[in-house]
């Protein structure tokens, strides 16, 4: 019985998320059609900005993997012993 309730909750959640996706898509398309077309230089600027954002995101993720593989993310350790009096 518990599996059935869990599956129903998942289906309700999936249906709600699908409804939100459809509503957001409809809103975006309606706003897109209502606005005037962007000039060519605006499209070029938008494409360059999207490319730069994509490259910086890929670069940051690559640095994260590099840092993890080289061990820079490990906690600091010391081999020194402290002299206590």
C-alpha cells in the first residue's frame, strides 16, 4: 500500500511540474511573439555573451575536476609534532 501512495505522489508531482513547464513555455512564446524583432547586432552580442558564459562555466567545471584529481580539495594535514612543556 505504501508503494502505491509513493507512486501516486510521484505522478502528482510529475504532473504539476509538467503543467508548470507548459505554462512557462506558453508565456515565453507569447512574450516572444509580442515583442519586436531584435536587430542583427543584438543577436551577435547575445551569441557572443552566451558563448562566453558557456566557456567560463566549462572552464570552472574543468578546474574543479583538475583540483579534485590533484588532491587540492583534501583537508590540510601536518606531519609536525608540537612540543608541549
